[in-house]
């Protein structure tokens, strides 16, 4: 095994865990961070060093970064809603990015691959491309955090003289999910028939293992200061997604969700937001989300990733089928293990 240590922050998260497994398969020495040592089931029996650290706590990162050559900055708050979204999502993601680069500089880290998101792309120009700029819609604190932390990572990498490469995944789904991510949970809802209406919001499904591979290749072949989209080229509608699940599991008798007018969605979302204010629970739909994504075809230009990283993901339909099979047959058993 290589003597050089690669650090993966957030090793018990969906992408982080898949990335740790991939690096180990490449005979790379791996250290990874977890916020809470009580949640390490996903790292059981893996030959990697586990350090307790929180990216929002600079002091906790120093032990994790000591002696590390390369850092995969994966850990972040991937939430679309919080009781105080500005503080819990935006501020935490920005502070986490600042801390990662500050400690990387202090500890002599040479290379950082920073995991951003397609949320940091300009959706006004489709198919979206990394050179099109950033998302100009500022109504969602998660999307704001990805826009601004993406820019901050590039600025700090240049300031500190650290080779910095950014990867921007789309809707990651698939295996090694010891807890359901936002996007895997959507697939799980499809399986359980919990998609009553079609919100006319499209998805760009991508297998998390393909994202892990693209992230690994970004460390090896990515150019300093560049951004790479890790997605499929074409979107999948919600109706198409339910149809794929229905054809795969006809015994579930899944019903195709019906589209409803945008104005009706606004009204429903408004009621859900009002109920959220009373209960403190996340609304299933928000008005600004409808405004941002209703009818948007989430297609991406991944030519750069293909040419420079050798990124060649499985098709979106295959990624969804594999995720459906995993969540139906393996996830519950794995969770109970």
C-alpha cells in the first residue's frame, strides 16, 4: 500500500464512503473523518484510519490533516431545508470550506479535490456547462452555499498555492448508503409509491460509484483551478422514473404521478411552508424550489470530464435501475446488520 496518505472528509457519507472503498481498491493509504464516532457502520472492516473531526471546527481538522498529501474535500451539509437555513446550511458550508483550506495550507497539503455540485451552475443556459458561470437565483440557501463555496475553494486554492480541482456531481444514487441521502431518499419514495403528483422537476441521475471514480480521476488528471461536471448528459422526468420502477417491479402497482399546474404547486407549497413554520418540520415542497426548477431540463455538457478525466458514467436509466434494486433488496438488510 502506498505510503502517501489520502484524506477523505466525511467517510461515512454516501460519496465519501464509496470514494474510500475505491481508493483502498487502488492500494492507496486512506484516512477519513467522521463527525460522530458512534456512526461508523459504513467503515466497518475497511482498512483505513478513522479520525473524529468536523469541518466546521478548525481545531478538530489538524489531527486529520497531519502528514496528508492529498485531500478529497467531500463533507458538507447536503440539505435543502433547515430551521435556520442561513446558519445551518449556508454558514456551515462556507466555514467548512474556509477551514479545510486554512488547515490544508498549515499542514502542507499539496492537492485538494473539492466536491462542489451542479447546484453551482447557471441553469439559464442549457445544457449547463462549467464555463457558463454560476447559478444567479439566490432564493435557496443550499444553492447559495454551493455557488459561494465553489468560488471560495478556487480563490483559497490560488491564494495558498494548493492545486485545487473541483468536481460537480448531479443527483447521486446507488449503493453503500448507510443512511439515505436526499436523492437516494427520492428513489426510495418512488419505490414506496409516495410520489402523488409530478412537480415537473427533472432529475439527472448518476451512480455514486461513477462520481467516486470521477473524483479519483480528478485528483490524478484534473487541471489546477478547473471545474468538472460529474453527471449524465440527459435528464429523466419524474414520470419516467416512476415508469422505470413500475416496469421493474410490476407487483408494486405504482401509479404514474399526474402533472398539476404551476400555480397549483405554488399554492400547495405555500400551505406546506405555513405548516412547517408551525411544526418545525421540513416542507415537502417550497415555492422558491418550484420557481427555480419547474420545467427545467437538467441536461449537462460533460465533454470536458470525458476528455480530461476519462469519465464515462453508466446511463441514467441503468443508474436508476441499479439504485432501485439496491434500495429494495439490500438497503434494509444492510441497515439492520
